[in-house]
C-alpha cells in the first residue's frame, strides 16, 4: 500500500495563498488522484481527512484568484473609461 501525501498536499495548498496559484492547481490534481487511490484501496486511507482538507483549500484559493482577477480587470476597465471620458 502506498503511503498518503496529505502533509505535502496541505503544504501546497497553504503555499498557494502565499506564492502563486500554481500550487493550488497542483494540490487539487494530486488530492483528486490520492482520493481515487484511497477509494480503490491502493493508498493508505489514514490521511483521507487531511487530503480532503487540502482539496477544499485548493478549490477555495482558485476561486479567490478568479474573483480577484475579475475585480482587477473590472477595476482597470473602470479607471480607463473614467480617464477616457474625463
């Protein structure tokens, strides 16, 4: 049975808030893979709760980046329109 990578996934999810959202993508993909492996019985299921927590953190961070990106684009557009018509 393969050992779980829950601690690594939690670290990647936490790094995604500080460094870049690429860690969130990696954590999400790895967590989904690990959960499938745990369901199939090929990976140690003791880290299941931590793996699910890392998956949720990664999803939340990706949504946060999407919202912030949309706000930046909208804010920049509003500033440009304001400056153009001033």
